[in-house]
């Protein structure tokens, strides 16, 4: 979607900086998530996100745990039936 809808439009606008592209991308994201109706839910993405209840939210692990997960070597395990 991003390639077809946002990136393809960049050939019609010359960006001077990466910050300018990021600004355009943020504007496009807000527009798209607020107006494009998803075929499965028949709602916009922002509309569906509003249906999430507090009980469905999960807190992310601490910053330390996230850093450890990002840099640790994967452990390969054999799973039995």
C-alpha cells in the first residue's frame, strides 16, 4: 500500500531533505488511516483501533528486556509433538 499509494507519488514531487519526506509520509499515514476503509472490517484503521478495550492492551517489556531481545543470539530448539 505504501509503495503504491505514497511512494509512487514521490516522482511528482521533488523532496529536498529526508525530513521533508518523513513529514509527507506522516501526513499520508494520517490521511490513509483515517479515510481508507479496510475491506475486512469495513471501517477505517483508526476506527478499528478505537474499538480496542483497555483489557485488550498489553504493556511492552522494559527497555532493558527489549534491548536484550534485540541483540541476543537466537536459541534454536527442537520441538516434539
